[in-house]
C-alpha cells in the first residue's frame, strides 16, 4: 500500500516544462491537442463495435420516451429538450393537462438550433429567470459552446421574441434576477475590481430599464478576496423583500436583508442587516420562516441538523429553534424544498432516500412520511411552486429502476399521481444491486454499491466510479448509458460513497478537507481492494472513472496505487494542485483543498498533486484516458493537457482527447456525448477484457 506517495524526482520549484499547454487557444497548444486527438481517434474509433456503441448511446440520449423534466411558471410547465432533430435544443412549454397525456403537445418558446444558425454562434442553453407572478418577462442565459460564462438577454413569453432594447448583458459569469418589470439585481463584469480572483461578481447592483449597465446603482460589494456576491428578491406575496449574500469562500457566507428604501429621495440608504447565523451554515427564508442547516454544532444541535426559526423573532434575538431533523451515525440530511405551506425534507439512511412532509402549525411542526420510496433508491424533489401552491414533483430512481415522475399536493390524502415513467432502455434480467462496506486505512466503513450479474461466475470486468469532494453524494440512479454501454455487455458497475462527499453529512465531507484529502484516496483504494477480496473482480479487470474533482481522485490513485487498477478514465480533471488556484475558477476551491501560496498548505498539496507525483519507479501505470474541453472555463484544460504530456514523457500509456467545445460538461449536444461515451467504454472494455 502506498499510504503517502513519495515526491516526484526533481524539485517542484523547477520551471514547468509544459506551461505552454495552459495557453488555451494558442496555436502551439492546439496543434498538440490535434495530434493527441488524432492518436486517440485512430486507437479507439476503429475498434470493432465502436460505431455500434456510439449509435446505441445516441439512441438512449435521443429517446423520445425519456421523461421531459419540467418547472412550473404560472399555468405553464417549461422544459428544455434535445434530440436527434434538435441538436442544440428547444425551450418549450405545455400545460399540466397536456403533460399528463402520453404524447404531449408542446409549444416551442425558443429554438436554439435556429438561433445558432441565424447568428452563426454555437449557442448552448444556460438557463432562464422568469418574473413572477405574471410570468411574461424572462431573462435567457446563452452560453457560447458550453462555457460557464454566458450572455443574458430579455425575452417576452407572450410574443416569444427577444425584447428589442431590453435588458442585455455581454458574456461574463453574470448573476441576474428580477426585482420588478423595470429593475434587475445584477452582478457582472463592471471592470477592474468588480470580479473575484475566480472570475465571479463581487458587486451587487440595482439596474433600471433604459439606463446604461455601467451606471447601475451599487448596493453591496464583497471584499477583494471573496468568492462572489449576489442579490435577489423574494417575490412571495405579502412577504416581498430583498436579500444579498456575500460568499466568503466555498463553505462560508453571510446573508443580509436589505432594508426598505428611504422615502425621502436624498436620504441615505440604511446598511444591509446581517442574519446572524454561522458563516458555514446554509440559511434561507420562506414566508415567516428562517431555515438553517448548520455545518458545525450550533445552539446545542449537531452539525447536519435542520432548524426552523420564526424569522422576525430571530431578528429580534430569539434563538430557540424547532429541530426539524437531527442526524445520526447512519442518516444525513439530503435536502429540503418548500411548497406554499409545507416543507418536503429528504434524508438518506446509508445512502438510500427517505422523505417526510413537515407542516408548521400553532402547536409546532407535524410530520408525515412520504411513502413509496423503495430500498437502495433515490428520491428527489424536481420542482415546487412555493409562492403559489402546495404542488410538488418528485423523481424516484434506482440503478435498475427507470425513473418515475410523481406529482402530489402537500397536505392532501390523494397519494399523488404518476405523471411520467421513463422507459427501460437496457435488459436488467439476471442483474442485481447490493450494498457493501469497505474498511479504509483508519478503520472507517465506506459504503459502495455493486450492480451486475446476480449469478456471478467469477471475477469479471468492473467499472468503479467515485468523486469524493464538495459535499457531492454518490447515490443510486438509473443510467441507460451505463446500462447499454457496460452492464448489458456483462460488466459490473460500482459506485463508491467515499469521504469528501455528503453521504453521511458535514462530518463525512470535512474528514477529507485540506490536508486530510488523502482520506478520500484511501477510501477509494479500500473499495478497490474489497472488490478484489470479494471475488467480484481482479486488479487487471478493474477500471476506474471520475470527472472534475473526481478527475483529481483518478490522478491521485493512479500515482499512489497503480497496481490496484487495470485502466483509468478522467474527465475534465483537476491535476496540477500547485497551480489550480491561478487557472480560471480555481481560486474558488482553496477552501476545499488548501492554498498553494500558503506555506502551511503547500506540502500536502504537493503530495496529492498527480501532475507532480508522476514517476517511473515502482509498479507500472495502467493505461489512462484523459478527456477535456477547450471551452471549459471552470477546470482549465491545461490540467489534462499537461498530465498527458508528463505521462508520455515518462513512458506511461496514455490517450488524450479534447473537444473544442463542450464546457465543463465535456459536451453540449447528444452527438458529442455519444462520441465521448463510446471512446470511454471502448477504451475500458478493450483494456479490461483483452482475451475477449
């Protein structure tokens, strides 16, 4: 076991020989990318079955029977949809009555393929904001080829046209929301000093229609080292109010209530009123209630609790909460969503979902279970309409259980209705799901799920997926792509809930923060060893996959424990841990990993930096496939580029592919996604089943 990887040969302070690959659009770097792409295409796309696999994945992605997930905006249900005929997609809407039918009729609101052709721009959908309660005025966010930065344009939901002379913001990592018909809360690039080191807005401004953007009134400004700041309006009738938040770092923030504007035109505005909750807590306000989820013990309640306060009483000094949820060793809070009068609370017991409906009343809060959640499955709230009704939409899913979309009305006894059922897109006969626990180096039990043949004849090709960071939980869900591309071919799929995630609440995440990041890597290695010990697979038949922070995980276990795995796939990975904070949004992650410029943090970052831990001594490295995107403006493509170059320099087997578009998702349309999935699963299958 390689508990602490030795330092790479040579001083880490030496000049980086591959720094030139960080020049995202530089000709030399792009020429190198094209050469590597050509090698990968030649190595994988000519394999027997590649085109069939690509076509099957595309069929899954384009399937007309998949669930069109919706959000309610007034009387309409809105959905964004992509398929074989609408590569970039359409924003569309329908009514609940029509949505209930088997073949719903939709009204197209905005056709991105037509817009892209008309404007000769590779537009990708980045979301919308619709002004309540009339739901006529919208802000549409458009991304160029999948980047996080977007263009904002005002759109009329009656005429179905962009508003000539309406609100418009050029490309930036903008945050915008409606105050009223003629005013927005806006944070964007206002020039020097207006953005954080990560590229996010630090200023909150009130922008009035018809006035220049740069003259918008500044209401709040974060500090230069902060992550971001934003403002928004609560449009709930009878509870209209405005808030701003200061995001200090990824895990700490301050919430402020903005006082009403002074009646006298020349009177100075009162300062924002801080809501006095811990900086590391998540806090929100709905009607008369303040809901707080502390990440640390607070007011006698453990981290991971869910607490409710009367908002006005809290502001007046009352600190006695209603405890809506208290965690234990096996159960953690997964989320909560308001309807108009009720709170839907989702928890997880050993990573399987449970749901309750909580209702405030004169004698406290009552609770009732939301039944119908099967074991080893995931339930989640898709949408609610908290300003207007008690309607809720829930999704139920599991590894071998296609998703069901349920609609209910909180506070009624009708039991809800099944609105949509996803099709079964791969044959699950003879397959089973099991949950096991591996024991990590420090004795911690780490949960993981195994999906594959029920009657296993012996060790076989297995794909292990992990993430391990940023409070992201790995939970059961149906993936027809994994089903078609891996399970249906006889492979076994494994999902690991390692530390760094939120499977067991804040402590599970905190256990792998900063200098303790190695706990996540040890957990993942423990799962790999447990799979081998149980006879499910062998190191030569075990492939691993992860993306973004999960790409860091892949690079770390590759350089720490290469003998445990037969193949490694990393998507849009984070790999240079000594320069990540200087690249694109990387500065926002120092609260998760540490700061390379801090002498206290640099040693552990050096030890966990895959780019700096590549070596030639010790066990040989398994084959590696690295995928990234030129348009990823979150995790810099230089991470994957430089890692591929260093692995090649040291003689390790590596393939690299970079889409010129796609953003952090790696793809903006189903064609690109199908190609990526075919690359990945061809690479894995060929290397894990060489005898077949």
